[in-house]
């Protein structure tokens, strides 16, 4: 399935560099043939326990959890970890200074807590994380979403950050959830989308059918409208939610992704709403958006029902060249896979794909597509945990050793790994999941990244009322690999939203260079491919955000390729590409 040679690609081999000719050796004493995800939290000295509050009042921010993720904040080439903390909801921030934590990965692969000297110890009641270079200086900035005022932290380039929330134009005091940086206008500057949950009333008390106290659901409150911030240049933002159309709906938003879901060359926003219909904000190209979730088939479940959307991921699960959507939901609702059928829109194929039956028992939150075994197709990982108390599930030996306050055992569930058997058919992969699937906790955030630069994808899980956990991917690989890091400029600015397509063995594989998806988390933006053992890579093609394409023919495998865009506009300045450029695909009709 070759890429159309008539498309206006530019072949720029001089701007592509190969690194990591051979993966670094594993640490001594570790069996490289271990057939599963292995927990390495203690080994790598990641020491973080989430504090939800436990005030005994069943306040729903407690059960919603906190996230975090992978980010290379110091630009040294390895992934660091930032974890978002909760606290006591009823106490003022000044009286409860429980900070978020930043862990720097040192040269030996272990983590060092550098929160104090970094300035990233936000003490709000934390929810989520987004990372991106908002001012175009080449350094990764950090946005923290809170129940309460959010925080934007500018990277000073010396390992420290300065809070610039107010001066950057970020305002508002409510309940923010997930956030993503995305250049929706194609002007070279990262904009910001923040989902908002509900207008929470801490005095409202709810009960289970038995009459026992229980956490309220979103329907007991009024939903909030999401916020879209336009980057005017230099990391100064303007709230454009109202003129853009985003503020026209007020629903309980949790997860969000930014990607071109219609094939017209413009990034759209897809929002998972809790117990309400989802939103698909189609980018009109003039700074405005229209919600087409209903007409596109991505608003409801297959039976037309509203579902409890939490996490959201997108990826090409069936290898047809476009992006499908995965939403996590409550137990008995199933997680939902919306298959992209091109001009026909999206179709709920949860049961046909095998994802529906596998997820009926659990409540999913964080989620991600990844090729964990390098067979060439996208598998699925899900972090699970209940939102209402049920009898505790049996616990494995690893879970028994885990420390967790007893009341939270009634909300604990195991996580899941599902293998794609080809063309979007999934089955549970309990053996490969290893400890990741055996621990029974109240998991929320799930982040993906190549933690140890061993050229496979590892996992970070955040847990409510328990510790954050790192899982190293030791699954035996079925094929080879290729990683592509797409940069907008030589200053190491990752091209968020770039589409990377690899043709290998006559089949096309699509990956996104995107750190923003899941639930309250951020991820490694490198596009990661598994390549079937019998295949060779014929070419790599990158479609850049804002327009323009590049192609590399016969790329070497078992390498990390760094591709720099040749015609990158300066951050904050309009792209030179005209609006009617032939590089833009025709807009699809619904």
C-alpha cells in the first residue's frame, strides 16, 4: 500500500539523523527474557504516594484521582516523571501544602526528587498534567489542572520553573480535568484545551441504594463548559472559548484528544463526557468549531445511550489509515471502540472487536494504544478502578504486599492489557500484562513512554490512595522497531499532532506524535512503530501540523530517527502555507 507519489512530499535526508544504533544494555541482574511487564518502582526509586483527602465526607474529587506522566523537562534525552497530588479539600492551600512532585531521571536510570529546586511543587488539589513548549524557546513548559485555580509554569532552561499563570492569561477557578496542548490554527504556537467537570457542591450528600454514604455522580451537579486558550505568541494566551464555540455546551468533561479526525488537515478536539453525550469539535479552519459528535456517530453508545466517558485514546487499530477512538466507561457499560469509517463517520464496534466483553467487569479511566510486542499493530492498556463501593476482589501476592487504606479496597480493580490480533480484534493478554494486570488498586492515570531507552514502551500508573507505579516492558518482541521524533525546529520543539506513516511489508502503519490523551496524563510524543519480523520499512512520511509533508525512503530499522521540519515558521507567526494549499486534503462530507 504505497503512499501516493503525486502528493507534494519533500525528501530531506540531510535533516534526518539516526541515533541509538543498538539499545543500551539492561541493568545487571535483570533477565531480558522476562515475559511480561515488570514493576520497577522501587528499583528506580520512584517514591510517591497519592493523598486523596480521606475526610470521610465522600467528596467526588477524591474518587476522581490524579494523574501525571512522562516528560523530558531538562532536554537530556531521557524521560522524567511528574506526579500530581491531591490533599485535603476542605482546608485552604496555605494550611495544606502537599505539593506535586517532579522526579528527574539520572544517568543510571534511577529517579531523584527535584521538586524543591524545580519550582514545580504546585499545592492545589491536583488533577491533570499537560506539557509543551508554549513560548517557542525549546524548553518544555508545564500546565497543571486542579480542582481550584490551575497553574502554568514556564521552563527557565536551567532546571527550574516560574509560575506565570496570570501573566500568561490563564484564569478561572473551578474544576479542571484533562488538558492538551495543540496547534489548532497551524501558526506554529501551541494552544491549550482544558476540560472542565462540574460545579461541585461539597455540601451535597449522596447514598448508595443500600442507604450507605457514597460518592455522588456527575448528574447531581451542573456541568461546566470547557476552555480553549489561543496562544497569541510567546506563551501569552487568550480565552477564545466563546467565539470559538466551545463554550456553547456545558457538560462534565474528563478526557480529551486533539487530532485530525476528519482527514481535512485540521486538528479537531474529541471530549469524553461523564454520563453525557461526547463532543467532537470539528475545526472549521477560521478559529471556530462545531460539535458533530451526533452526526458522526461518536456521541453515544451503539444503542443510543449516554455513557460515563472518562479516558480517551486515538489510533489506527485496524490498519486502514485513519484514526479510531477508544473511550473508557463504567462497569457494565463496556469500554467503547469507535471505528473510523471515513466518510461514513464513526461506528461502535466494541463487541465485535472483543473490547466490549473484556471491559464489562471493570470501570476504566486511563487508557493508551501501544505496540507492546512489536508485531506492527496497536494493542490497548487500561487502568481500572471503581467509583462506587463493591465487595473487594481477590488480591494477588503483589497486591497483598501493596499498602492501601482498607476502605479503598472496596474500589480496587486490576488493570488490563489487550492484544490486537490483527485488523482491530482484541483479546486479553494476562500473561504479558504481568504485575501490571495482577495488582488490584484504584488506578486512574496511565502514561506511556520509553522509560529506559530500551526501544519499547513502558507504563506509568497513578493510583488513588496508593503509590504511583512504573512497569518496564520485558515482553518478548515478535518483530523489530522504529521510533520517529518529529521536530518543528532545530531547537527541539516536538511537532505535536504530526502524523507519521510507515509503509512496511506493503502495509501502512499510522502513528501520532502526540503526548496528550488518556486521563489526566501526558506521554512521550515520539511515534513508536513495531515492525513485523519478515517486513522491511519502505518509507516514512510525515504530515506536519499546519501543512507540509516530508518523506524518507527505505529508512533503517532498529533506530530512533529525528526529523526536523525544513520550512518551520517561527513560533507565534502565521505559517507561509496559503489556506488553499494543495497539501490540505479535501474536507469530507458527513
